[in-house]
C-alpha cells in the first residue's frame, strides 16, 4: 500500500499539480507554443525559429503593479515546472530503481568511500548519460541510497549536466571546438576536485545521515537486512538510544555498516539511535521520515517493481517542497532578471569578466542545452572566451534554483562545499582559458 502524504506533503503535492495545469491552460488560451513549453519551459509565441527558439519568451516588463509582477512570476514558474516535471518523474523512477535493484553492500565493498578512480569513472559516466540538470536531483538521491559514495556522486552531479556528449557537440558546433575542449577539461577539474574532497570527508565522517537528508531503505543482503530489522525494532522503542553492549554485543562492525547505510546513527555518548525518529512516538515511526527494513529480502520481480513505484512515490513526496520552491525562484529570476537583461549586463568590453560571468551563472536559470544559445548571445554582446567558459560550466548546475533542489538531498555543509568548489572552479577555469 502506498504511503499517504502528510499534511505538508499534501499541500506541496497539490501545489505541483496546480502549477502544472496553470501553464497548460495559459498556453492554450493565449495560443502559445506547447512545443516550447515542454522542451524549454518557455511561454513563447508560435513560429519562433533558429537560435531564439531556446531563449525567446513573452515580454514581462517590470512595473510598480505588484499583483501583475506576481502573476508573471507565477505563470513563468508554472512553465518551468512543466518542462522540469517530465525529467523529475524519470529521475524519481531511476532513483527508486537504484535503491531497489542495486545491492548496497556490494557497492559499498567495491567502492568504499570513493577515490580518484571512482570519481573519474563517475565523471565519465556523467559524460555519456545525458541527464538534464532539471532531472538529476532525484537520480543523485537514488545513487546515494544505493551505496555509491558521495565523492563519485558529486563528480557525477558536476559532469552530467556540464559535460554530457550532446552538450559538448552543441558547444563545438555553435561556439567552436576551443570552448568545447575547455568545457571538457574545466568540468573534469571541478568534478575531480570536489569528488576528492567529499570522498575524504565521508571517510572521516562515516555516518551518512550527517551528510544527506533523503531517507530510503537501501537494498541490503538477506543477513544484514534481518540484522537491521532486529536492531531498528529495539531502537524504535528506545528513542534515547542504546550502547553497543545493550543493542548488539560483539557486532559493532555491523552497526557501523548500518550507520554508513544511513539507517542508524551514534551520538557523542556512544549510543546508537534512529536519527529520524528520536523525538517521535511509535505511532508514526513508519511515516514520511523513516521506513523500517522489513527483514525479508526474498522478493519476486513483481514485488520489487511494486517496491520501486512505492520508493519513487516516497522520493516524490519528500522532494516536492524543493521542487515548488525552485520553480518559484526560477520564475522570479525570469521576470526580475530576464535573459535579455543578463545579455546586456554581461556584454560589452567593460564587463568582459570571468568573475561577473560566474555570478551571472548563479543568478540565471538555464536548463541544460539552453546555456549554449544564451552564451552565443553573450558573445555577440562582447563577452570574452574565459567568461563564456565560466558561464557554460556554471549555468547548467550552479543556478540558484538548482541549488535549492539540491538542498533537498544534501545537508548544508555538503551543499555549501559543492557551491564553493564549483564557483571557484568556474573562475579558475575561465582565467586559465583566457591565458590560451
């Protein structure tokens, strides 16, 4: 049986569908392009062709009429949601598939806490799997829950939207091979740097729930799953925690393994506890915050498929708040700082700046592939090669709405590290590219 959404989850679930259908109704009654809506999240007149098809949108002039401005923010947010939602759902299913079908313990034994080799492979995988920045967040959640270390996960996060093969060929075709090659090297530089730092951090921290927010039971082997079932039953009725001797004498290694799987945690007093239910009663321990392992891993393919849908649904409920918040921010950016303003701001010989372009990449909202025609417009306005590279690297994954969505997966310290390393990496890559 599917989990019923809690009150707040239900509010955001309803909000998602209201936003979604608002865009469809608006496009229909204003005779706009459904193709542009679904492909690029744009409210666009029919018949637009060429480079403008990815960036041209209905005019929303700023005014002192606050209700009018708020309406445009709302309707442009709804348009962003329509384009994003299809990737979001696919991402949820991929995430759930990773959790249900990928054996967590085998991945853990194979990859450990990550390292240069794992981070490099993850970066390559990101290059050959063209996952748009719009749909990558739930995939990341599934990767983490499947046991893939945070280092390779973050390397994949960087490379998938920045480096995927279609984006590289589009960059080469529209902007030239020098920028395409610079994009490749810049992405690997940022991905491997961030991956190495996060791998070291996870190895030192060990307990996954101190680094991420998402909650789902990973796919454990039969023995470990039954052990987890017994342990979580004991901890559920002892919310203040138990020591190793009280909980599972002689099995501290297994307890640490469950800690690394994100199922349990340990406090400064050395007591093990269920991190998500330490202040909850037994009546709601199977609610949105946490799901106890069943203790039975002998499931059929049909049961696994049902579990996949249930897990995807659970991810969906957990992340809807961040989805709604992200699209509202994206809509506000589109209205208050439209693409035409960004082009005029960055363009010109006095603002040919890598630093400015990196800041613009954070403020602008562009989905993967849209950054290329936008960059071309910026070049026509006078933006230099290094600044263009910084924009290409930062635009797809470092925009404010993307950061908001990632905050639904990672704790603030991990998210902050991602933003800082990525931002500095964009600047360094841009300045080095200018030297050539």
